[in-house]
C-alpha cells in the first residue's frame, strides 16, 4: 500500500505518544512453526512469519528478515544455511583487483533475491501498516565478498581497488532497493554494521558516500531509507547523518542520548534494547525496565522510536516481547493493560500467482486507527487501540 512516508515521519514526531518498532522477525517464524532455513529460502513462509508477528503485536511497521547474505549470494558467495539460525557467508569471493574487475553485477534473478522480493510483495499486499524491507549496506557487502579483515586493511593499502568493489556493490544494492520499492515496500532498512568499525572520516569515505548514492536514487516522499549501524558506538554518527536518510537505527552499544543529540530532530532515531542479553536472556522485568529507561531518557525527544538494538535472535520469550510493548503502553499512560492484538490468528496470504488482486486483510476485526503513534496497531475487540488507548475516553497522559 502506498503511503506518504515523509508525512508519516512528521506525524510520528508531532504525536505526544511514543511508538515501538523492534527489528524482529524470528519470533514470527516460531509463531508459524517453521525453521529459519524455511523462512530465508521460501518467500511465502517468510511473508507468513512477518504477518503472524504483525497480527500479534502492535509494532509501528512490519520488517522483513535482516538477512545480510542475500546480496553476497547473488554475487556468487557460498552461503551456509543452519536450520534455526541466520545464514552466513563462507570464505572469500574476491581477493585482488583482477577478481573485482571480473566480478559481474548480478541480476535480480540471482540466488534468493526473487524469494525476498516475493516475501516483500506478499507482506505489502496484506499488511495494515508500513512495510520496511531490509538490505545490506555497501561497505558491509564488500566486506563479505572481500573478507572483513582484508577490507579493513585494503581501504588504506589499495583504496582504489576497494572503491571499485564498493561501486559494484552500490549499483546492485540500488537496483535491489528499486525492486523492493516496486514490490510495494514503504521503505528499506539498510544494514551497515561493518561501517561501525571505521572512524568518522573513513566511514564517510567508504560507506556514507555510497549509501547516499542509494538514498538519492530511491528515497522520496513515499519511500523512506533508515540507516542501521549497530557497530557505531558514537564515533561515526556524523558520518551516518550525511547520508540524508529519513531515519537512523542504532545498536545497543550506542549512547542513545548522544545519538538523539547528534541526529537531526526531523529524522527518526531508533534503538536500542539489547537483543540478546535483554530481549532473549533477560526476564520480562528486565525488558520492561530497559525499555522504560530508554523512554524516560528520550522524553524530551519526540523523534525517538523505541526499538531493539539489532534484529532479535531466535528464541526470544513471548513474555519478554509483551513486556517491551507493555512498557510503551504504560509510558503513554494507557490504562488498557492489554498490549497485544488478540485476533483470530493469521489469515491466508494472497495467492502469489495473483498479486494484482485486492490486498488481503489480516483479520476481520476493527481496522487500525489513523491517529498519532497508534497507526497500524490493531484495535482490540472493544475498538480500543492498545498503544495509545484511543477509542474510549480517558486513560492517556498528555506528553506534549
């Protein structure tokens, strides 16, 4: 569904309420009883997982799997597929300038790209909220093709060779993002974690320049780029900002007060509950406490969006996810203690052979409201929106 994302961002910032957008897909895979391998190799399974999560929780948007091997595989890299963990790149695809010069820019039919495009299209057809696709950033992709340790030396020893590889990576990622946009996604989260290993100057030269090329070609009023850099601990935030993205997503190693200070106030700043030690390994009380602490810290920054510090791993307890959303509801002053959508389960996906048809609905219940930060959060059976409490009188504190 086409949305004015520039307006969406502006309305979020103008709202008195806080919203949550965790980078979370593995919990959806578990909800539908499939393995990670199933989801990263089958676009329909992938889409079902994303929609199952959207049916259950009031996230601000739906995000697809953060799989940083799709683009490397398209270039020809060997990929290892564990049954219940994220795929990984095996070995090194190119090792010198001659190899990089011979490296062909892949088509959009290569590897699992068609399955990821299918997943995004199916979710976009069925979703009641914005859909954010995912892709790897240019420097992180180059590191997977050239070897991360080698590229860290290469940018100083043979920078022109690395720039050639970055040019090819950027060209492919740009075309991939254009295809995601055509598939109906409302934006893309570009994951550039390897750039967090660089200084601000090096990040500008070998990452931000190339990310900005992508932003300039795909971002517009109806399509947002959110730049994720979970490796950044503060040394290259300024380099992230020069990309001109609509939003910036930070890992749990980042001081979010500093991130909010250093990012423009008209962009979304997202983060950063630890996805492993808190979301997966912590108790519900610890998740609630960490989430509340971030919300309280950012109370004076209306552009803050509560999120995980990175993609949450498999095995996150449902009680911890509920505690995360409950913290948002409590912070917003809702006296409705039910933070989950208790719908009738995941509805069938549209037939992938008939995508031109009418978008499928997630449930037969009340449609989500169009107000404030609750946009996209399904109402409960009484017509009450779980995040902001709208739909009945009272129950909200004004945080203007």
